[in-house]
């Protein structure tokens, strides 16, 4: 199978949110021809200004493209984008490759793959991790599932988006891997937030405390990138809290199906539902701190707290 390159491929991109816009921008920078659709055209305007073309529906994008990438929000959005009357499957030509980079239900991924195969198309799942920082810097980790030969031919394209692409197995394997990723992040996030609360009540200089623990066994991406945002009361999204609630819900449903008990994930899922009740579903995942502060009747205030929540 021929590799995907700027000289031989026309990319369709559907979804220009917090991460999708940056990711699509990297493909434009790599000289790929790109056709875009987003529910809100204004969000795609910076990409159009850089040379992307616009279509009024996923079907219109599919009719123009040899590779179609979707990066949307919820499973219902994925289903509509692929199976709706103006969806990708209604417009894609035989031989087209479909790549869903949304985190969604593994069963839905397998359903898309089966429907695509019946139409002479190829579909893979390729969810990512790295948040807004990874999307902007093209350092995402990409977890792929589907036909291995198809995945390998896409490697030049994926190299524009991330620093690591690992093949995980058949259809849905990429999604299962992403859910493993989200389980780890859930436990890490609650640990980071509780650490900051504890340090604050103990009277520590939280910046100095972070400087110490970042260099030891607690070192992690969340400490480096999100703990400083918490100290500045900057809860702008790198990844929406409501999307994380969705991901954890999918993981818990899959765990139930596999007869697994995941008490840690269940706890954190409930805390994030409280974040939504507090009106911060569209804030970043580090807004978990707001729910924990409410439970402790404590608000972290530091010299670097220059913003309000």
C-alpha cells in the first residue's frame, strides 16, 4: 500500500476544537491539501486563512478526500459524523481511509470499521494523548487500532502530529489503550490536586514544593503542565472536563462488561461530575481542584494566584 504523502493525498479534517485545530494546522504546514468541516465555521477560520478549503458537511468533505480524519467530542457526535445522512460514509469513495482520533466507545469503532469495509473503505482508530500542549507542539502519543498495513502507510501523516505512534491491534484496540491512559490520568490528577491542598494547609510554598517533588518518583506530565495552572487559578481547557467525564464513563462501562471493579476510577468520575455541577464542564481537567476545594472548604491562594476561577 502506498504511503500517505502531501503529493498523493487530500486530507479531510472534521472537528476544529481545542486540539483538532492545532493538529490540522500541522498538516497544512506539511503541505497537505486539506478540506475542513466544523459545526462552527468560525473555529475553522484560522485554518481557512492558511489555505484549507471548506465544505458544508462531513459528506462534502468525504467526497473531496482520500484520507478523512475526525476529531470530535462525544460518541453521539462520532455516530452522526459517520452514519448521518450527510455523514462521511455517505460520501466517501472506495479506497478512502477513515481515521477517527476521537476518544470513543470501542464498540462504535468496530461498527464504523465494519460499515467502512462493506463499502470498500478502510477505517482505523487513532485516539491521542497529550492535551492542548501536545497538539500545539506536535508531540502527541497516538494509539492505533485496525489493519496494520493501513496504519503503517499512515505513518508519515502521524509523524506530523505526534512524537510516538504505537500499533495496538485490531479495530477498537486503540480506543481501549486510550481508556487505559485515562484511568492513569484520573488517579494522577486527584493525587496532584490533593497534594497541592495538603501543601497549602501545611503552610508550604507550593512552587518550592513542586520543584522538589517534580524531581523524584512523583514526576509526571500533570505536575509539570497543570499544577502551575492551578496555582495561577487558570482553569482554561487543554482538554475539557466534560470530555474526561465521558471518557471515564466509557471506561467504567467497559469495566462492567468485563466484570472488573475499578473503585479509584469510580471515585474520580464522581468528583468530576461535581465539577460539572459547579459549572466547570468546559474548564480544563485540572478544574478537579474546585471540587476538592469545596469538599475541604478551602481555596488555595498563593502569590501566583493572579486569576479567579
